[in-house]
C-alpha cells in the first residue's frame, strides 16, 4: 500500500508541478479540468447514477471547457463567488446536521445537480486562483494542508471530544482548534513574507488584509479553516451514506479524486469571494 501511495504521488506531482509552474495558466486549467471531470464521475457513482455517472463526468468536463473557452478560467465574473460561498456555508451546515442518514432523503436528481455545480465552481476557483499568481494559489493550498496537518497532530495529542462521530469518528474538536491555530500562524507569517520578500503576486492573506483589514484577515482564515473541515466531512458523509470507503480507485493507494480534493472544494470559492477585488 505504501509503495502504491508513493508511486501515485510521484506521478501526480510529475503532472501537476509543471502545469502549475508553467508560464501560462492554461496547462493547469486543462489538467485540473480532466481531474474534476473524473470527480464528477465519482460523484455520480456515490449518488446512484449508475451508468449515467460517465455522462455526468463528461458533462462536467464540458461545462468547465465552456468556461475556459469563454475566458472565465482566468477572470470569472466577480458575482460568481458569493453565491457559492453562501451555498457551502449554509448548505454544508444543513447537510452535516442531517448526517449520513439524511442524505438519501434529498431527491437524487438534486444531489446530482448540486455535486456538479459545486465541482464546477471549485474548478473555476482553482483556475482563477492560478491566474492570480503562483504565490496566491500556493497560499490557499497551504492553508488547507496546514489546517489538516495541525488538526491531525492536535487531535492525536489532545483529542477528547468527538466532532462528528456518525460521519468521521476520528475527528475531534481539539483537532479543529489546533488546525485553526495553525492557519492563524501561517497567515500572519505569510503576510509578513509578502511584505519583505519579492513575490510574483500578493498571497490570499495580503489580499484579504488589504480588502478587509487585520480583523477581516483573522476572521477570514478561521472561516476557511472551518470550511476545509466541512468539505472533508461532507465527502465522508456522502461516502458513508453510499457504503463506500473511497470515492473510487482511480488513484492507487489514495482512493479517488474526491478523496484528495474534498477539503479544497469549499475553500477555493470562498477564498476567491474573500480576496476578489
């Protein structure tokens, strides 16, 4: 299993890093378009679409390609982010409150549409974040990674109170607080680096600080850390409802695409809503 994980990770990095650091934002947009199409297929499988799952993945990829052709992958309309942020905050809270038992009670067609819309918005936010600059997109990625790593170690060391035992028994409130503490340190440190070192673009933290001030920066990164947990729990809820351990076996040793990007799905659209001028 470890060997599979390492080989898969190396292959993914060999594809993603050149696309991410290319002179143009297009290679990253196209590569992530293919990955998000695969995630659309996984979403269909987890939500009872059967053979139609392939069509869902293709439809999602075509919707992303349409946005790419319209120029939205580098500069989407500013109004696009706020509805997605509201949908994730309110809809995510509602879905988690219902738990795995409540998810099948939502009409299946609505679940299909909801998943495709959220995945499309996440891809669009990813593409736009790359267009803003390497420093910006890396600052968003690192927020999710630091929140996850700090939550893991904080939860192992201090975890006493379960966060969502029916969805993800291993997560604790202490882990959540540790993750939030980690992203606060990250934001302040990265903000300082932006002001003291040459960078290709302002980071997420500099943009939020410039737009909302220090108080807005602290509140914003706490919200993003919380929403990374929501994204993780939401995907776990859907998998548990479907009786699946992984979203698919597309990435040997890692599960599926959704298993790798679940925490990113709400964070990138909300980050764009907070940072967009």
